[in-house]
C-alpha cells in the first residue's frame, strides 16, 4: 500500500471514529432449513484468488483498491449437483425438468423441498421464467448493517449460466430473514447446471462506516433469534411492500440477537 493510500485510509478511519462509528462490525451467520439435511450447507468463506506472484510492483494483485474490493466479498458455495432444463406440456405450458432424469443426484422430494418456479404473472418478462431455490442462510447483526446478495461475478465460469441471478439488499439488524437464490432464465434452450462446491453467489455487507471491517462468525440459533425469525419469515405471502414493516419489526426486536457459537 502506498503512503497516499495509507493516509486516505487513516483519514477515513479518523473521521469515522470522530462520528462514533466502529472500525469493525461482527455479523453472525447460521442456516435455518426445516427440511433437514443441514450438512449440505457449507460455511460462507472469504473470496480469495489463486493468482501467480506479481511480477511488477504495479500489478493488479497489489492494487489496494482491488484488494479492498475483493476482501469484502464472501462466497456461498453451491450445496447441490443439479442440471435443469425446460420442456413443454401437451397444452404448450413450460415445464421445469431435471435434465439428468434417473441419473440425477437429487430425488424429486429434495427438488420439491428446495425449488419452485414462479407463476408467469410474477415474471419480469413473459419469455424469461423465474425460478427460486432455497438458500437458508441467515445473517444477523446488532449494529446497522445491510447484506447485499449478488451473482458470483469475480469468478470465471467456462459455460455461463443461461440467465441472470436476481440480487437483493436488506437490513440484517432489523430483518434477518433467510436468503433465497432467484434466477431469471433468459435462454430456455440452454440448461442450468449447478455443481456442488462451485461459487453459488456472494454476500457483502454495508455498514455505517464504509471503511469498517466485517467479521463473520457462526451464529447460535438462540430462542430469541428463532422466535424473531418466526415473526418475519414468509410475511410476503400475506402483505406487499414488506419494507413498510421495518418499523414494527424494530418495535418487537430483542435488544440483542447476535450470539457467536462457542
């Protein structure tokens, strides 16, 4: 890091401290999957690169801005091996299929526990189906913090996925609901191939202090957190504009939800 970059970072930290903002923030993660099979959900891991040793002091590998950007991403590994495709029913309606058929690593019950195709009137485009796969990771913080869920755009895939992942952003200090993986399928003639262990999506965190470091720890599923989750999970089945419920959520939220395991 050059002295200019070090000076800028120190100035940012001094300004944040003067405003009473923390230099670090702890975020807890856990998995809440009622259907069982908890072992398939791997811990989030910091994004890392396997680049060769830089041959120049000006190489991208040593750029402080690039390093800082990368280190703020956490990778959620894909939990399953699955190859999906589309067929058509006798009436012409699209039908989501397991392209591996009898050779599939998943049983039909497992797919039904995790996967749903949204009805066409909920699609953003009439020719682009939207599917959703359960991603039951819960992130929680006791200080103001937003989680941002994105596609794994820092990783290279030789065969691109035939559509775009739908991102999301919400406050985990108020609304620590489980995530999901939404996918808008643009080319329905191409299969969607998911491989266990591959980068599935990323999360990163926005805090009051933009320069703060986030420490990610495994969260204990306490009685308080479980009860609070029950009060906010699936409210979209009953009301629209769930962001309008944040005020009520603040009112019933316990003072402390974060409790690292161990």
